[in-house]
C-alpha cells in the first residue's frame, strides 16, 4: 500500500483542495464520500490533503459521484494527475523555501500570467544584476552563496517567457518601481532597457502607472495572478515580508481580478509605457 507523501507538490495539493470543494458542494462528509468511491475515510482525507496521488480515471469517477457536471473543470482536474517528471525547480528543494518552489510550480503551469507591482520590478522582468542587488537587501541578510542560488533560480524562472509556446504575460508596473534603485546607475539603466526589450515580444504586454495618474485600488503588495485552464483553478500570489502567499479561494480570486482590471485602467497603454520607460532611462 502506497505511503502518503510528506511533501506534496503544489498541483497535487490544489487538486485535493478542488476535490474537497466538490465534495462539500455535494453536501457529503468524508465518510459518505469514501463509501461512494470505495475507499476509506482516511484515504479520502489524504487525497484531499494532496498526500496521495490519484489517477485521471479516479478523478472522473469521484466527480461523477459528487454530481459535478462541469466537463471543462473535470477535464482540467484530470489533467493535473499523473505527472511523474520532476520539475526543474526540484533541484532547489534543499536550498529555497517550499513557498518559493510552490510559486514556481504554479507559474510554470499557468496558461496566462498577469502581475502588478508597485515597489519592485516583476521577477520575470529582472536582470541578473538587478536581482542580485535586490537580494543583497534581504532581511535577514543572505550569505553570498545564498544570494547566488536565489539569483540563478529567478533567472531560470524567466525561461517561462521564452519557451516554445509561452503563456501571455501582462505586467503593470508603477513608476515607483521603475525609479527605485537597486545597484548603480548602470544597473538601473540596463534594467529599464531590459523591460522595454522584453515588452516587444508579441506575448508580453507592459503597462506603466505614472505618479500623475493618481490613486488606484491596491494595498501596495505585489500581485501575481496565474490563470489556470479554467477560472476555478486560477491562483493569486501576494508578496509579503514573510514570503509568498498563495490565494485560491473563489471570492478572493474575484476580488483580485477586479483590482487588476482597475489598475490596468489607471496605466498607460503599451506604446506610451515604452516611451515613458525610455524617458526615465534618459533622465538617469
């Protein structure tokens, strides 16, 4: 009999969460669900906690017993099973925190990415020198080799934007983040040039919110919105002082979709955003 996994992946945990939501929507207890699908109550609990893997056929059987008729959702859940290949981020398992690796896994599988940052340049748009200068200001301070591990991980994440079929990427960046200096003038100028270069990619959209455009709805936290194959599987990541926080509740997802839409309305269109960044570069 297989043993529960002590370190379930982010996708396996999310699959379990969604299966639990389907069960609760069907108004079934874990014991009742176990009887329906021919399992023990502990097995159901372990599946919902992501500690046990489950096959695509099993997911479809569970969904049928839970009276779920949303075929797109069922197909998306079934597609989250059976992935045996370890992601590249696993090489950082003993080096970086599980939250960082969860973020990387969710980002890797997203069908589209939308981010909004007020203070920092989005990670997928940072240059190596900018990222290194940023990590040099970590609290508590990082040792040189720890900084390099974080820099290499961040730069490797950026392959998401350059793979054969990259997801659409939209970044909303406030002027404050563009003016914030990490490193010397050369580093800052190179970072601004890099943003404009990446924004020329057909699947990348960069919009800038100037100071002059006034207030907009946000707490100041960086927001990373990862679109899933169906909207129920979307995920939001918030930057906090204690690390990345992943949000999956439907009500909160709706709230952050609205926040991002309003921030987009406050931003300049892409062409004017490129001109704005160019002007900032000239002002350095």
